């Protein structure tokens, strides 16, 4: 078998394996609970897609697909950045949250701070929802 | 068990993000104050007699007319569209749109337009009128959002500290962080140059005006997010955005007007086609690409800017 | 003969890259907490993509394609730590159950804002 056929076979095998990993990540991004877990899975997924596009550009011998991969990388970067920026609480609320977490202790039962300390509850009127 | 959970999620009875992430009610004192001011002013206005007459005419005449006209125009539009769709040829039949035109584009596309990329040749040469309309749509959307969301200095925001104060209540301000500044100092020029490269290579490969403009817009967004409003406004100010989009659209309209004029009168338009594969090829495709790219980039950046400053 | 050496080098790099990605995916799938998953995802973001793109560079030889692929690697290496940083920031500032998974060693007195030098 010539070198070209070997290359094509190699690319196809690698693409299939990467495709299986992408399928696993896709299912994981739906079944895990938690916003940041999902964002992380989507980030991994887009990294694997970028790798697949790079391999495709070698397989089909088209040089412009690498530009497409760079654009995908940029899009995934801006996506994760902006998605996580909207969830970081800004300055004042962050200070309240850190104070509540330090004083109230970690709620071992459930994620909601049940306001055990009256201090934490008096500090911010809606102690549960920060 | 799973079926009922799925159904309750489907019908919106349960909150998926309940214990995981909660949105807070933004207790915006300035917004409450504004609402109270508005209510007070409206009450005072309604007390005077002249206002009663004006508002009375408004409520009776205008709203009734508005509803009637809205319903009538919707029905007319639906009727026209349905009639047009009913008279389309059946799917799959031999009609000129799918056989003759496609054959002509594919066979003679490269030699008639001078571009290797047949898609770019189509959207910017054969069907450039469509792209003109699209660019105008982008421009109109930006104007409408600007009218609705932009606050003049006389209105509410006096200085940039107000912007930061309002935005700082809702979003975390990353423009003061060292990591973002250092990374953006290296990345933004690279992404911008890459966007220009994608734009200029519209006729030789995939790319062109829209994707190049989107990449440039993303570079501007990263720049604005990393360095803050004041520094970004010095470079990409509103005046620059307005003038650049206006100039781009005027140039596009003028160029296409010239081409239509010479084409309709069977004259020769002396625009060189060049050799396919070079950068300066394809006649008017490169300048039109640049115009479209400018409009797209400033539209994206304008939307980001207006929505981030908040109200 | 040189072509076969090039092919073997490409094959080794590509398969090692797929292995790195597999490790990363298993890590992300099996760990429990976001900050642990970030560790696993970091492996994929840096080592995995480096090995696969290195394989493509070897397959391309000395040409413009290789330069563009090197640009891709550098772009990913620049931006993926920043994304990771912000994901960790969100988790740090939003999670109330952080004590259960993380041991704090010495927290600052105030809210430990992350405003850098302005």
C-alpha cells in the first residue's frame, strides 16, 4: 500500500476516535448538572472540533481549513469568556457572598445557605439569594 | 419517574437551575427612583385640562386606529405571501432556476467574474443587489438599537464613572485585571490582522466580507472588554463608526449604481477583472468586500457596546 | 524511505494526541467537582491539541500550511488558560459548597477581590 493510502487510513482512524470522544463529551454536557460543568464540556468539545478540522485540512489537502480552525478557536474563547463573565457577581455582592460563606459555614445540606447565623442574615436582607 | 421529570421540565413547571444558579433581583435604586419620577410627572400632567384633551384624543383615536391598521396589514401581507408560495413550481421539477442558472454560474462563473470563489462571485457580482440590501439591513438595525439605547450626556450619564457604576452593579468588571490586559495586548492585534486577511481573501477562498467583518468585530469586542469603555471609545468612537458605515454603504451604492447603469444600457464598464487567484482580481469584489466587512464589524461592536452600557 | 519515516512520525504524534484527549475526556467525565475537571480539561487543551497539530505539521512538510498550524497552536495556548481562569473564578465566587471540596489555607481578610493592579 502506498504512502498516500496509509495517510488516508490513519486520518480516518484518528477522526473516528475523536468523533467518539466528541460524542461522549456531548452526552456529558447534557447530563451533568451545573452550569460551569456544561460550559467546560462545551469548551473541550470545541477544542476537539478544532483538532478534527486541522486533520481534515491535511486529509483533503485544502489549506484554507486551517483558517476556519483559527476562527473556531477564537469563537470558543470569546464564548467561554463572555458566558462566565455574566455569572461572576460584581464587587459589592461578592464581598457579601464571601462574608456569608465564611461566617455561615458551608451548608453541608444542600446548596442554599439556610441562614443559620443571624449575623449573615442581617447583613444582607436576602441571604439565600446572593 | 424520569418521564414525569421530563414532562414537568417540558411544561415549565420546574426550574432547572433552581439550586444551581439563581439570578438575583437587581435592586436598582436609580431605576426605582426613575419609575417614581415618571409616575409623579404623569400624574401631574394629567391634572391639567389641556393634557386631558390631548391624551383623550390619543387613547381613543390613535390606539383604535393602530389596532385596525396592524391587523389589516398583517392579513394583507399573509395573503400576498401565501399567493406567491402557492404559485411556486413544485419541488424537484425541471425549472430554470435549478438547471439553467446553476449551470451558467458554475461553468462561466470564474471567467465572468474573475474570482476563484464562485460563492463570492455570486453574492458580490451576480447578485450584488441582495448584498446591498443586507448591508442596509445591518445598518438599519444598528441605527434602531442606537436610537433606543443610546444615552446622551445631557440625559443621564455624565461621565464614564456612571457607566462603570451602573455596569458594575450587574457585571463583573474585568477591565482592570492584569491578566486580561496582558493577553489582550497580544491577541487583539493578531485577531485584527487575521480578520483583515480573511476579508481580503474573499475571492480566492472562503472568507469574504461577512466572516472577515465578524472576526474584526470580535477583536473589537475583546479590546473593549479588556481595556474598558474610556480607552475603547477613544479608538472606536461612535463618530468613527457612524462615518465609516456611512462611507462604506455610500461607496457600495455608488459602485453598484455605476455597474447597473452601464449594464442596463449595454455599455462596457471598464473594471479590470484580473487573473483569478491573485488578490487584485474579481473586479469590484474586493472593494465591496471591504465595504461589507466594515459595516459588519461596526455593527457587531455597536451592539456589544450599547447592550453592555446598560440603562 | 523518508516518506515512511514522516508517516510513522505523524502516526505516533496523532495517536498520542488522541490518547491525551481520551485521558482528558475520561477525567472530565469521572471527576466530581468543577475545579478537578478543569485540571483534566487543561490536559486536553494544551497537550492534546499540541500533539495532534504537531502530527499535521509533520505531514505538511515545509510549507505555509505548517506556519498556519503553528499559529493555531499559539492561539490556543494563549487563550485557553484565560478561559480556564474565568471558569475557576465563577466557581469560586458562586459556589456555596466550596468548603466540602476544597481546603482553604489562608484566606484574606476582606472579600479577596481579584482586581489586579489598576
